[in-house]
């Protein structure tokens, strides 16, 4: 086990983590501002990936594909918010779960209907393909490095948006007291649509970016959605900072666990058994992490005290 | 026209007996299998409805217990049929093909697991509870996939259905009768439970937890007991479901299944005794007829579901009887 491998895996974990953050940030923002649990967030991720794959296939431009992903997911998010989600803000959690579960069914089958069951492929642009040499002689794929940079840039941008702009003030005020900011003349329904579309765009961006290193297929959103749930439960629902820390923790735990747990198990059992039990434990590791965080803090690391 | 809920309930039970009998006479064994599927899904949803309808806690991870029941059956029957020993550390067993034993083991394993998981997840409520139950079920899903000894991702086939004394379980109508009798027993127990001191306390806790606490009841204990009973019943349904298909696979743990169990309850009506049963019948019928019409039947299921959530709260029973069900 060399230090190069360790650093590579840490970078992989970071890359996975920042992509999870893009998903989790939208989810947690939507929950924080509107009090809504949105299971269909994974569908928006899928829509972003499919839009990107379709546009990249037609134009050959990766940049246009990313723009298409952002626009398609944001528009889909805005439409869904205006047609369905808007009626659910005051509904029970059970109704929210069901309605958004229904949306998953509609989006998934609709996408299968339009694009078919076979996975699409989105290629990494030439300018970003191939490895780069990092200080210390480590070869690392440039595209994955770019993903880390984009993820960190979005995190910074989101922080600036929420802490430093007028919209951000309204979002934060909406989290605290939605009636009061309505009384102060802020158009709440417009604000809600905007926040929902913003969350959707982030999910669509994540879908397009990850779609280039995995295949683009129906049902790709839900595993990521569930991981994003784990992230925001760890970070504390409604907290962007919590989502960021939680996403990095989950990304690193999952990646490093998958590589190193079998190695650690090999220290005290034979190689075949170590491989098996190590990878079984690794597949459960992030849920164990979540369990431990919850025992320690039932509302997550940065959640409001219940 | 408004009808009384007990009439609807009686009609459903009669229909559930009549349909398979009719299918038996007209020699359509597949219809009997469909009815069995509806009965087993109904049983699983009755279990879920104890924590969801009576307790007001939306568990989005009940596929966990369904899968545990399924794998309990799968593992016991696998060892019995391959004449291998199952070494559990403390003791070893050769497995079993005897249904009643499988059911008891499935319920006990599910109950113990529900207790342990409940200790953790019931510390939370609301959205946290939804997400955490989902995450726990997902954890078992991935564990089942990586558990190569029992088939991993491909699942585990059990070639012969397990035995029940005096019956030939491979005859569809006989297996249906077993499942139907179990469902009726559980419904009877659930009705008793609803009116027992425990059921009343649980009901009160859903409405105002603080008041229940001030009269000296422990909400955590109430919720934990409800979660354990709920998990055990869903686990039993899982064992039966595995026996129906003679196959277990990680999909029994999938989040889609957890979602579908909730959907069954909502279609029928939350917090009603027969809600899950009506929901399961409608769901299986929809699944059968819509999937015959179009490959993309989930779109229509989704639209129907949206319609129910947005416009018909209280489900089918609510529509028929003109009363909205208990709200969660």
C-alpha cells in the first residue's frame, strides 16, 4: 500500500463527496425553506444527465451539454413546483412522500419512453481527458480533478449567494418565518419556485458531470438520492454547511472504506474471507457512520436543536 | 351513495374468497397466484399500517423486514434442501422446510431487528424518520447484494415450496388458503389491538405526544412496541412472499418496495383496518391490467397516485364512506 494510492483514493473520495454535495445542497435548501421532502430530486439529476447526453450527441459540445443540463433540470423543477409541489407545502409528510414518489414513477417511465431502456453515453471532452501529474508524481485524471474544482466553486458560490445577496437574505428569512417575509412584501410563491429551480439545477449539473464518468440511464438518480439523504441526515436537515461537511464525510468514508477495509481485514483473516467481509462492511459503512452520528446528535451535526 | 365501512370490509373479504374459488372452477391458476400476491402484500401493508396509521410514523424502510422475512425463509430452506448445516456460532442447524417454524423464525428475527433498529430510529421523528428508515433498508439491500453465500445480486432460488402438514402447498389454491387464513388472523388481532389499552395509547400519542407523556406513559416504549409488532408482521409476509415466488433476491429490500407498501395503504385509506387489503387488491389488479396494456404502466400508476394524494385524501374507503381517514 503506497502513499500514492492513498492520495488517489482521497481525491476519489473528495470528487464523490463534492458531487453528492450538489445533490444534497438542493435537497436541504428545499427542505429548509419550504419544509418539503422531495424524493423526485433524483429524477432531476437524471433529467440533467439525459439532457446533457442528448445535446452532446447532437452538437458535440460538452459546454453546451452542461448548459442544457442546467436549463432542462431548472425548467423541469420550476414546472413541477408550480403544478404539483406547490400544493404540498402545508400537507403532511406522508402526502409529500407519496406525491414525489409518484413523480419519480412518472419521470422514470417518461424518460424510458422517450430515450429507451439502453444507457446513453456522455464522453469526457478532449480538453479534459487524460491524466495530469500532480506534485509528488501522482497521475490523476484531469476530468475528476475538474469535478472537484467545480464542486468547490459551486459550494463557494452558494455560500456567497445565501450570505451576501438580497435573494439569500430572503431565503434565510423564509427559513425562519415565512409569514413575516410575506407580510414584508416578498412574493413567496416566486421565491419558492426560484429556490426549487435552483436546487433542481444543481441536481441536473451533478447528473451531467457524473454522467460523463458513468453511464446515463433510467434509475440512475435514486441511489444518489438515498446517499444525499444520508448526507443531509448526517449534516442536519436544512443546513448547507452541514450538507457540505456531510457530503465530504460520506464520499470519503464510502471510497476509502471500499478500498481499505478489505486490506485491514486481511491483517487478521485469510485473504478470501477478508475480501468478502471487508467489502460487505464497506457497503454498509456510510450507514454505520450515519447511525453513529445520530446516536451522538439526533438532529445531525449542524441541525437545529429539536 | 355513501356506504358503511363495515359493509365495504365484508365485501372485500367475500370478494377475496370468491375470486380464487371462481378461478379454481374456471381453471385459471394464474388468477389464484395473483390473489395470493395481493393477500401477501396486504399482510405486509397491515404490518406497516401499525406504525404508519396507528403510530403516525412514516416508515419508508419496511422493505427491510419484508426482505429479512424472505431471506430467513430462503436461508432455512436452502440449508434443508442442500443438506448443509447453518452454523450460527452458538448452535448449528440443518435448516428447515417446515412452514410454521419458518414463520416463527422470520417473525422473531424481524422483531429483534425492529427492536434494535427502533432504538436508534425512533429517537427521531418527521422527515428524519422517513430518511433514516429508508437508509437502513438500503443498508440491508447492499449487504444482501454483497452476501455471495446466498446468491448475492442474483438471489437465491428455492426449488420446492416449503411444507405445511396436511396440505400440498404447491397447489395454488391450498397455498392461497394458508395465506388468506393468516391475513384474517392478523386482521383480527389488529382489530383487537386497535381497541386495546396499547392501541388507544398509541392513537393518543399520534395526536398529542405531550399529553400522553403527562399522564405517565412512555412514548418511546409505545413506539418501540408498535415498531416491533409492525416489523414482525411484515417479516412474516416476506417469508410467505418468498415461498410464493420460491425465490428471494435483494429486490425484496429495495426502496421501491418500501414505497409500494406505503402506496397500498394510501390507495385503501390510512389508519383503517381494511385499507391495506383494498389497496393491495387494487394495486395488484392495476399492475396486472395496466402492464398488459402498456409497457409504461408506471406512468399511469404515478398519475393515479398523484390524483389520490391531491384530490382524494382518505383513499378508496374514504371516497366510499364519505369520511376522511385518520390523518398522519
